[in-house]
């Protein structure tokens, strides 16, 4: 049964804004909303995660002490540290490996730990961490990891479990859209309608616009995709997913090379450690290696 049917959800707006990518509004709402003491930490966690999504890691690192009494706050601080300091990532993951051996049961801590593994593209460990977690967010991250591994069959099963838990949740609707995109065909239009309905009911965000754009691209509706991506770019000129989709779209529509190169340069400048940028660099290095190996020898 959805939580909203059992009791008023005082964090509904904050939760919805965060899930749909409206991070500044998440912060605004969390700053002004007064909640009972038992909801204070959960509210603060959404606020800090919104700051992290905006790459304002210093806010989180300054406000939360490493010795904070709530383990959820310590874990979200660890995520900020992980993202802010690339040189610390191996040590942080090593510490997490040791900690996970202690049978961690807090679902939020499991979520943050799994997310750090997800960011390093270690999807098998992501799933291992989330195996016994039962929150909607853990289910959603499980689905994303399974889709990255091309395990659509298992993603469908996880979505069924998520739907049984709360089919009306914004997070369940978003997960349904992700799975529908992976299925393709007529499900692409259903996914588009989900993103459109969420935009109509709440606020248009780059996250929702990119969802619509991906549906359009998969359907060959390139002009519609361009419109959605341009609006997303206007709202956040450095959003990585928008830039990646614009790179893909510019190549699909045979735009001049300098157009896609411009977006690639922007990705490198704003998101140097993004998996897309790293993968691009690896492929360029591999191409250079192949060219060197197969250069014709010049006889003396």
C-alpha cells in the first residue's frame, strides 16, 4: 500500500522535487519546511543530496562532521567526499568493502554505498550491496544497474516488486519509463507519456526533458528530440546527460563535425571524470595505438 494512503507524507514535495531532478527547489523546500523531529534527518538528507547533485560538495563536507552521530549523515558526507576528491575514491571504496562485511542493514547507507559502486560502473557489486535492501530507491537503483548490464528480464522482475510496493510513487513511474525505453517499440510512447505527465504535474526539468528526448531519438523523431534537448540546455547548460544526448543527436542527424565536437569539449571541461569522457579517451587512445601499429613501413 502506498505510504500516502496510510498517513500524510510531509516530505512529499521535497521527495518529488529530488526524484524529478528539481534540485534547487528541493533545497528551497527543505530549508523552509518545519517537520517533526523524527523526519528531520530524512529531510536533511534530501537537501544534502540535492547539493551533491549540483556539485556543491563543500556545503555537505562543511556542514556534516565526519563524527556525526547519525550514520545516514556520515554516509551522505562520504558520497560528497567520494565525488569531490578523485584521489580518495579507492580508499573510500576499500573502507566500504570492509564495512559491508559487518552486515550493514540501514537501507539508506546501503543505497549510498551501492551508488558509489554504480558510479564506478561496478554494477555487480552494486547489486550485491542492494540484494537485501527493500526501499523504493534501492529498487530503482537495482533496476538501473540491471539495465546497464543488459538484464532487462531481471529489471522487469524488480519493477514488478517495486510496483507492488507503491505503484503511484514518482520513483516507480520513472523506473517504469526506464524499463519501457529498454523494451522499445510501442513501449517508447508509453515512456514518453510518463515523462510528459510528470512534467505537467510537477515541474519541467532537464532530467524529464532528457527522458522525452531519448524516447524521441529511439523513435526517429529527431526534430522533437532537438526541441526537448534545447529546452534542457536552456535550463542547465552543463547538464551531462543533455550534452551526451546532443552529441548523439548531432551525429545521427549528420550535423557538421564541429557541432558535436563543441559538445564533447564542453563535456571534457565540465565533467572530466564522467564515464562518457573516460570511455571516449580510451577509444581515442586505442585508435591511436592501432594507427601506430599498422603504419606502413618505409623501406630505406
